[in-house]
C-alpha cells in the first residue's frame, strides 16, 4: 500500500492513555481498582446537568452556531463581556483554533516546563519552534528567565495556571508583565481555576483566558471549553473555529450546570479538603508540591512507583513522559475512601 506523505513536523508520538480500570483488574486479578490519573471530578456532574443532557431529542438538528444561551450564562458566571466569550471543544479546542490563526512555520511558542504535553504536540504539528523555559526549582513557578526567552519571533506564550502537572498558580503581576513584554498572544489556561484560592485578573489586548466544564463541573466527557478573547480576535477566531464545536445536549448540560453552581461549589469544597488531607499524608513519605488544583505532584524515590501502585489497584499518572519531569507522579484527588486506598498502597510501597 502506498502511503501519502506526512509533513515532517507532524510526525509526533501517539498519545498513550493510562490503563483502564477493567484492564488493571484483568492484569492483576483485582476486585476493586481506583482511577486517580485523569483529574476528573469524582462526584460527577450536577444531576440537573445530566437530566438536561438526557432530555434533548432533536439530534437531527445542528446546534445554534452562536451558542448564545450558554455564552450568556458564562458571562454571568465569570463577569466577562458577552461579545468576547467563545466556546470550543474543550480548552484544547480553543488552543487548536489559536494555533491555526497565529502559528506559521518557524514561529516561536514559549512554553514553561513541565506542563500539559498537548502544548508541545500542537507546536510541532503547526511547524512552530518550541522555546522551552524551565520553572523555578522552588514550587515550579515561572521566574524572570521567561523574559529572556521572549523575542520578536514569539507568536504565543502558553501559561497554565494552576499548572498541570505541578498544581501551582502564577502571580498576576508576572502574567501582566509577560503580556506587556511581547507582541505575541499570551494564552492563559485556567482549566483548574475553580480549585484555586485566587483568580488572575488581567485583561489586556493580547491575553486569551480559557476555561473548561471538564474539571470542577464534572462534564469531561462532553468536551465543553470556553474563552475570553480580546475584541480584535473574536471574528477571526469564529472564522477559524470548527463549525458547531459542541452539541446542543452538551450546551444544555453546561447551562444547567451553571444554574446549579451550588453542586459544583460543594464538590470543589470536598475535593479541596481532601487535597489538604492527602497532601499532609504524602509528606510523610516524599516531598510533595503544594497544589491549587484537584491533584498533587511529587517526585518518587523509586522508578517503578506507578507500576507498584497499579498492582495494588491504584491508577496514577506517571509523569516521566512530560518534558521537564523524570520520576514524578501526579495523583488526582478522589473520594475519601479512594484516597485512603491510595495512601495505604503508597505506605506499603514506600513506608
């Protein structure tokens, strides 16, 4: 069979997901397996959101291309200007559209590491040039070295706050200074912002702020993201976006979720309380980074910790494939009994 030519810059490694619960059960003969690898809300979506999703039956009709009702609810929730709010298939969808608009071959994308791997893949797929900036060794915050990385060729600076996988938030002052130092666009990924103590309140003409319903709202399977764009970018973004990026059932679920904020806030409160408890327990075995997200990040003293935890029915994220990581582990915060299982297994392996 003759294969068609693939662009050289698009030759990237395939994403390898973690093992499923059923797969781990079969591999090790386990009755119960807990998945703490994907930063999901363990309590799920609001029952009102689930009902709104289930109640829609006109599946033969395309969605409203403007998603006005959802955007109005997002505007109410965030305080953002309605006409500058856009929706997409997750935060990933927002960023994919920005790459289509901004990145030509050879353009520079500044990425502090370690961070979410998909940023690297998008840069490579668009033939951009990665400019990697190491984070500080104390808390993984972005330091002033990023200003040496920003140049006239910088088209995009990507900042994840709280950062995946390290869990730290960036200072508002630094984000503002970064935006003021570049002619490029600063992309602020706030997928985990509901779990944080503070929000970065910076609204400049070259900042895009993206958020999601996947994490705190428990709608990960529906892939609903949204963003605040500078006014000049709204029309180009809509033109470059995938038509009808989310379905009407998904839109209705998101609207219902925003009408039941109490459910989300209750979930976040429980997750944050468990995060602090688990953090204190992990500290008895290893050095763990304080987190403002719904996960914790630490360096393992052994190379095979993720595999040893799998044998005990705990799926965590081995971060060794993240650029800038080595023997690091990211563990999502689950329900109390799930976290207890993790801590018991961790003690068996490291205690």
